[in-house]
C-alpha cells in the first residue's frame, strides 16, 4: 500500500532540523505517511499558511491569529522563550522611549517578535518607524546605518555581542515578568483542519516521536542539524538547539496553551489583531 505524502514546512534552522531528523532520515515507523520537507524562512511559511498551502507547518504564534480557521495547533514542536526571547539591540543602550522614536529593523510583520514589540512599546505598527529585512541581515542593516535598533531572533540572540551591539531589551524576560513567569510563545506547529481528528492525532504523535528521538540521540541529531547552522560551530549550534528544543517542545501543556491565549488575547485587546481567537489544539 502506498504512503500518503504530507507536506511539512519548517525553517532551514538547526533547531527545526534537529526536531525533524528522525522523519527526514526515516528512522521511525511512518504509520502510512511520508513527509515532503519544505524548507523556507518563517515569514514565507507564515504567508503560505494564510493560503492554507501546506499540510503541516511551523508558523509564528502571531500568524496563527490569521490562519486559525484552516489550522489547529499541535502540542509539540513549539518554540517558547522561557526567560529569553527576541531581543532589541543597538550600538548603544537605548530606553523604551528612545526606541519608540528610532527606526527599528524587524524580521517580518507576522513574526511573534514583531507582535511582542508592539505590546512592549504599547503602540501599533503604524505609530512607530520600522523597516522589514530578512532576520540574517539585521546586523548589516544596523552597521550600514539603515536602522537604529534591531529586533533579533534565531542565532543572533547568541552572537550580537560579537557584532559590537548592546542589549536594550529582551522581550522574553519582559513577557515573563508581566505574566507570572510564563514563557513567551514564539513559534508553533500547525496541521490543516481538513484532516480528520484521529488523523491529526496520529500525525501529531509522529512529530512528537521525532522530537523525542532527537533528544534521545542528541549527538547524531546535532551533527545532522549542523548542516543548517549558519556560521555556527558544533558548540554554538548545540546551545541554540537547547534554547528551542526542550521540554516545552515535546508538549507545552496547559501552561503553553495559557500563554498562547494570553499573547493573542492581549494583542486583540490592544487592537493589534482583528478578532479574539478561538484556539483549537490537537489533544
């Protein structure tokens, strides 16, 4: 019997590569499914999700506000900023009021980092100056003087000091201080609602098993993920993977569901997203 091919969108980053190592290398029983891995940056995946193009995809939690009618949230594969998160960096430390008046380089308007920035500033996007650039070009944008502040995600959180930049604010720390220590919800995996609930559960379990396999075979999975590590050695790549593949990633549980509800709920109350979300989680 032939396998059903599912499109699986994720970013070409070491943390996502680590999570899906077992699926990519077919190291687990497939339950009759075969996965076609679609590697694209998170902004592109967010945009594709608005058109319901992929069966399963990594997206920004912010983007879920615009695709909840087509996708359900999976319990595994999420990125939670537990005591850390997107960072605002600049050549010199700047205050919140100074950042609000500066030009900010951001990695995409549908990223959770951009939504967190608006919540922290207390301003919608049309009330401050920003420029959208690919996340891996934010440092260059600052060096060239095309922006005053950078909103950084991914490995830039570990390397900004090497660029001579100073930390102005860690939005993950801020979110935890404002929300009883809850992690900042950044990314999540979603599955198309066109699949029957039982099929969603079977596929969800496969993804969770893949993450568990990598955690149980960490050296091999990190070695595989290294090919997706931009200018990172093994030690830095392993640290980066550890930031975003951990106990939250296996199953973010009720705390994870609560922080997603709060994040999108507060955004709605602040007028940053159009309607209050009816969140649907795969059990």
